[in-house]
């Protein structure tokens, strides 16, 4: 199994989100994103701890640390996947218990 297909574990307040769950949520929201998702998986395979998805941390991309515009943060807070303007990963706000 390739690294991009493995479990993408990012612990935020003991909440672990699996890449498979993120993929299902993304494709339910944005069915046309499938091709982009596959390109990102290939692009980031074996290159970093993050695959096609990264959590939003400290108002920035959890992978490349670039700050996210406030409009994008508002969309993410509504549960919409946004993309990082720098690395193009799909960004999400990890659920906090």
C-alpha cells in the first residue's frame, strides 16, 4: 500500500481523522475533485508526512504553514474543503471534542 493510501493520522485533541474518511467527505461535497485528488496523491507520495489533505492549524496550512485568507477560513468553518494557495492540498478543520 502506498503512503498516500495509508492511514493519514493527525491527532488533534485525541481525534484521529483517516484519509479514507476525508476522501469520502470531499467527494460527497465536490465530486469533480476526484482527478485533482489523484494528482495530489501522486505529487505528495513519499515526500512529506501529509498527503493530499492537511489540517488547518493556527490559521494556516498544516503542511506548508502558509496563512489562509479569512474568507477561506470561514468556508472551512462551515465544513467546506478549501485548497491551500501554496501547496494545493485540500484543507479541513479537524473536529475537536
